C-alpha cells in the first residue's frame, strides 16, 4: 500500500503541463518556425518539478520556469533565450496572451513584465514584480482557469500607461490547484498550500520602432475589446477577448486526414502534435505535412 501511495503522488506531480503559446515563449519559438533550438518539453517548465522546487529550493523557481539552482536554458545566455523579439505593442494598449494547457489542473494564471532593454541581460523576479499586469477592463491580476479542458486560453491584459521598451520580458505563471495542501493559517483543502507551477518567458517590445522577427508571414490578430466569449471547436474551446495588434506568426492552415511532422521537426511527440493542432487550424507548413 505504501508503494502504491508514493506512485500516485508522483503521477499527480508530473501530470499537469502548459506552454506560453503567444507571444511565443522562448522554448516554443521553434513551433512557430523561428530559427531557434527545439525543445519538445516546452510544456514542462515547472521549476524542476514540485518536489525539487519545494524540498530543494524552498519553493523558489527560476524566472522562466527553470530550476532555481539551474541549469537555466530559458534565461538570457541559455539555449532558448536568443533575443528574438516576437511582437511589438503600442504603449498603454491591451494585448492578448494565449496559453496552451496540455494537461489541466485548474488554478490561475498571472502575467508580469520586466523592462529589460538588453537581450543579453538576465532578468530578476524583482524586475518582473514591478509590473504585475491586470486583466483588461478589470483590476484583477489573476485569470482563474474556468474548466478542466486541454485547450488554448486567450486572456487580454493591460499594459501600464507610459511603459515602453525595446525589449521587455513577458512572464506567464501558472499555479495549479489540484493537489491537497495546507495554507499558512492551517486551512486544508485541494488547492491549498504550495502547488505545482509552470512558467514561460516571451521577448516583446512596447512602443518600439525596431522590427520584430518574422517566420514568413505577418498575421493581424483581431482582439477587439469585447465581453468574454467562448468559441467551440471539435477538440475543445477557446476563450478570447482583447485589442487589435499586428504580430509575426507562422503560416497556418486547417487540415484533415493523416498529419505528421516534417523531417526538420521530426521527433518524440511531434506527429501527435501535428495531428492535434492541424485539426484545429494551427498547422504550420514548416512543421507539419497532412495527406
């Protein structure tokens, strides 16, 4: 029985996964066709795992989801942090942040922004904490996951008035809420106390005249401010709201039939990624072939 319990706990601790989809997280750039190293585990930037974060690092995590004690491939100077600016936004504007949860464990998202202006400089939690972004049209800083689906969640966030940068680092933080824990006041519940966390970092600019990196085509994302809406697809739902902005993105097409990864992106899990994503219209020709 003791062995069974230990196994069950381990399964819970590694089950949840998510990635910062757009503006693309550093480890996810390859999925958009950017010339950046491949990380098939870009949905596992979880501080080295719950046990490592809590038991070894006393709850601390690297700014971009790497273990607090390293290595730090997602921070400046690391494998995936190569100064690729993926989007530019107007000063004081509202913009959309899309997260893909590949395994959902409720909880909430937070979004922070560090004005860095130096792609070779490592950011800090103190810098990020200076700009905890609010959900557009509200004073809330947390987006609570409204369901338990595996899907994309798009949330509109408000940029601070007067903030501009040639390079800002956007941090997404996901604190899950599916494990039993104890709050500091002694309250016990599912979701109380320390929980598994996921992170992602994206390089953007605000009010900059510098060009953003492109992967082929430039797509205008329509995110005109509206009330929360839910669009249903054959594989789930996507929640959207926000403002209009122009961003660089890979070419996407919808597809049916058999899909698999191109030779350049062939690797563990990519065939299934193509099957799942091409079915909902996210099918970059650089990554997937459908017959």
